[in-house]
C-alpha cells in the first residue's frame, strides 16, 4: 500500500511517492462514502503537479488528484 499514513504531507511528497509506480500495475480502492467502494486495476501512466492519470484494463483513462490520496479517499495497493 502507498505509505503516507500518519505523516503530514503535501503535493510534492505524494508526487515523490508515486513516481516509482509509473508504468506498474496497481489496485486503486476509491471510497464513495457510506461503505461503498469502487476498485480499479490499472497502470499509472502520467503524473502532473496535482493529478495523476491511470489507464484501466479496458483502456479507459481516469484521473485522480493528490488531494484524494491526502484525504484518504483513495488507497493504492
């Protein structure tokens, strides 16, 4: 699991943690609230200043913000 838990973090820290995952298969668990989750198996394709793009198995592209990671709305395994 992507490890930023328990530490104060900012966008540059999240970007540095995500850099080794570019091009690798990851599992993303997205919290929709009220005990509802979406799970994606994807590859991280690009990382920008405050967002990153993933390509899903069906070749669709989704974007997530670093704020989603900081606020723990998504978890990356």
